[in-house]
């Protein structure tokens, strides 16, 4: 029985074959199709229910990355969906408009399941965002850009272990929304790109071929207080950014990835240059209203409210020297209290840090005030070599002493190898 007014989604994880520009169709996995899955969309305040059916031939899960929801609905490694089974997580959306995503989370297998193609976007709307003069016609001037790099062996996806591939797969072929060699026909003066780094390991340093400026309007958890003008933006796996870029009639410009300025590790792909997406502007562009100066309230978490500080040291594929254990709770957090989580990369490899259920505030980066692109709500933060960040986190609404949420590095091979821990909210 489903209440009227509940927004219901039916998702089936399945195997298939996809034309990825290789000589033969590539065996892939997807959701309601052969590669990736539909964009889900819901409004703040809505009850959603997702029927997740698994036809993959092995057990998996779907996790709602960035979503504030009860631990039992989270789709983490404790909510496995057996082959042929269906689960139906349900929760009420209660967070600002944002670009979230979903992907599998079976412990030890996440990298492979995501790499084969199981992932999709989950866009949240709210009335505040809807009132702003932002580009928001889906597929026209508001476009999902799911960026993944792939390595092929003939027509098959190559997910084999490489000798220097501590960090997992780095591909030389970029797919956007599952399309090789992608381009976008732009028909408006401004276009909003919802960038999602859905790659296993690669950090992208997004810029345009002519180094034009663009406006960053939102990060993981929603709109920034004000647009931030940038030429380059680095996104590590799992992170999202909404950017608005202006085009001229008739021009072609290319969104590219430059070598990372934050991480020097070439075994992690820090040297690579890649074309991501070509924008082809029409000869006549529909006018777009200018972006407003203020777009959202600044995140509010008061450092004076901090009741507890925890430290997380990233090294190798461990956190605080420990591998993930499904039956160990690493932290017990009291609901509706504010904590400071100090995360340090003590390692020669780049990592990042993701926390389930919550959007956090980056309080400091290497002891300094964070840059403006980290001024909004985040759920995943890039941790280049040597970096230390202080995060303000507050878990609210849901308690469950039995069911943990996860925190982990979102370099998926690291996560699978144990760079993950568990916390309960009580
Ligand atoms: Cu994107 Cu633990 O997840
Ligand atoms: Cu997550
Ligand atoms: Cu890592």
C-alpha cells in the first residue's frame, strides 16, 4: 500500500550491451537500460519510494549519495538486494535543492558495479531555487553531465588490476552520460551543467579550451550563497558541481580536464589532459536572464556548538589504521549535536572523504579559511596529499542504534579495500 502523494520510482538493475564507440557492443550494466540509469527528480517535502529490483545475476545495492534519510533506507552495504529480489526504501525529502546521485554499494564490489555502469542522477528541487532566474529547462539549458573515464580491452571494459594502479582504473576514453565523443547543442545564452564525477578514481580539473570564466552556482548539497567565478574546478570521485557558462552564437567550445593543480600523483592520473564535452552553440541563441548575485543562504553550523571532535587519518587503504569491518561501529554520534571531524591525508596518494546522510560545512583547509568553492554544503571533499580539513557535521532527525551509516574514501578501489568506517546516530 502506497499513500497517494508518494512519488514512486521503479528501478531495475540489469545487464545489457551498449554502443560505446567500440567495434562491437560493450557488455555493460545499467538501471532500466543497458548503461547508467534514469535521472530521478523529487521536491523538498515529498515522500519518495523507490522499488529497487535486482536482475544483475549477483547481489548489489543502490545507495542515495548525498541524501538525508534513515540509515535503514541508505542502500549501503547493510542493505543488500539479492539477485532477483526487490527492496523498497522510502523517505521524506528534507534538504535543499541539489544534484545528488545513486550508485551500488556492495562492500568489496562497489568499484566493479559502478564501473560497469550502474549509476544515475537524483535531482532535488525546492521552492527557493525555483524562484531564482537560473537556467532550469532539463535537457535544454539545464543538463546532467555524468563524467566517467573508461579503459577498454577491445570492445570490453577493462577493469583488470594494473601494477601501478593503486588508485584503481584510469581510462583514456571519457564518456558523458554514457556517450563517447559527446557534444551538446546549446540554444540559450547561458547553459547550466550539472557535473557529476562518477568515475572510479580520476580527479578532473574542469576548464574550457579558451579558459573562459564560468560561474559555479552549486556544490554537492545545493546552491552556494553566491555564484563563484572560476576558470578551473577540480572534482574528485563522487563530487558534484553546477556551473553556468555563457556561449556566443555559432561558436564551439570544449569542456576539458587539465592536470590537477592540487595533486601531483601521476599514477593517479594527475598529468592527464582529456576532452570531456563539446558545446556547439546555435547561430541564434535564446536570451537567458543574468545570474543573480545572491542565490542561497550560507550554510549555518556554529563552531561554538561543537560538542565533540573526532579525527580521521587517511593512509594506504585504511582510516585511522583500520580496515572497514561490517560488524564494528567506529563512531557513535548523538543526534542533533554538532561535531568537528578533522580529516587528514597522511599519504602519498590522493584520497577524498565522503559521509553518508549528511551535508557538512568545510570549516578549514590546511588551517586556513576554505576557498569560495567550498562555501556551500558538501558531502564529499577532495583530500590531496598532505591535506587536512576540519568539517562541521550535524546528524539530525533519524536515530538507529542497530544500523550504521558509512564514511569512506570515494576512490572506489580504496573503499572496497577497506578505506571505510561506520557510525551510528543515537
Ligand atoms: Cu557515493 Cu558511500 O557513497
Ligand atoms: Cu554516499
Ligand atoms: Cu582513497
